[in-house]
C-alpha cells in the first residue's frame, strides 16, 4: 500500500487492535487526549484522566494482567471512576477478569474526600459476531431484578460493529464514533480516517512509524517493547534505523524530525550516506 508519505506491506501491518501497539501509543501520561476522547465516547460523558494507575495486587501468572490498562478519571459531573481497559478480550478470560474486578470493588477504593470510586471494566472486543456495538452489564439482585450497585459495571465494545455502522460516514466527514472506529482500522482505513480528524491523524502517524521500525512482532517482550518506544521518542541509538526506514518511504524530513528527535542536519546526512 502506498499512501501519503508511507509505503507499507498491509499483510504485516500492526494496528491498534494489538495490545502493545494500543498501549505504546495511547497510554501516554504526557499526552492522554486521544484516550480521553475514546473513553468519553464509551461513557457518554466528557472524561479527564487524572493519572495512570499501577497494579499493586499480586500477579499470579504472566497472563494475569497482561492486557489491562488502568486509569483514574473524572467525568463532567465530577464522578471519580477507576477504569480498567482490557484489549484483545476473549471469552476464555471472562471469569478471571470478573474475579479481578470484584477484588477491586471489595477494597472500596476511596479518594481523599472519602468518596467511593466507581469501577468500570471496558473490554475492547474484535471479531465479536453480535450486532450490538456496546453492551453494558450491571450486577443484579436475582429475584427483584434490581440493580445491586451503581459502583461497578462492565462495558463490552464491539469495534467491528462500530466500523460497520460508522466507517463510510466517517470518511465523508462525519466524526460519530470515529475514535472507536479507529481502534479496528487497517492501514488504508486509518489513512482515510486521518484526513477528517487531527487526533486520528496524530495516532495514525504514530502507528505507521511504529510499523516502520521493523522490529515489532506479536511476541515482542515487554522490555523490547519499551526499548522500541524509546527509539520512537529519540532516546535510543536505534532511532537512526527508524529514520532510515522513514527516509526510504519518502517521509518528509520535517515529519522525521518530529518522529525521531533527530535534527534536520542529521537526517540529511543519513539521506546523503544512503
């Protein structure tokens, strides 16, 4: 595929449905805007991220929390919510996750004003065959069918269904659910969506740069992932390889400067040496 300043092999394209791509690009404490927009759409409220949480509970095995991203947010009505975002979700881990989130609720997390913090599990689902784009699950009292608590719920997001319903509208300028559609977009779709929204364009550039590095695989270790992220931010000597790959794809020098942290002079020198 050739589009804009990118030329890539779409068969080897890693988009935001991959857990490590999702986290590396969207879980940025210094730039949480896009994740806020995604959560705002899911929760139907303006969302502001207060901080990215760390896991302080015992991890029983290497899969226990591998796909989970924790953030503490507040909404436009000043409600505090501890959000657990689970990517690459599947039925096989539903019981494990339910137990995990129940333990969070049991601890009755409170802030300095002694308000109980709501806990919401968000599952970002791909390859979901259901027709509903969003499903919300509450805990109910069995006999009376009354809601047991307002402080815990699970939300399933069917990314493929959002794409089916909204993709054509989005590429014509309608931004309805565009950030949820973006989560499942392939290379060509991501390029099209980036033309109608600046935040999608920002994410799209990072995804293409991530793919341009050439070292990312589905089985990459967490340590290697962080090294790769460091390269993209210009803090590792491997950033030179990223710059060379982007030059080979005819990416403008100004874009490479922004992506790698290298100066124009350094980039032109690399171009000359090639």
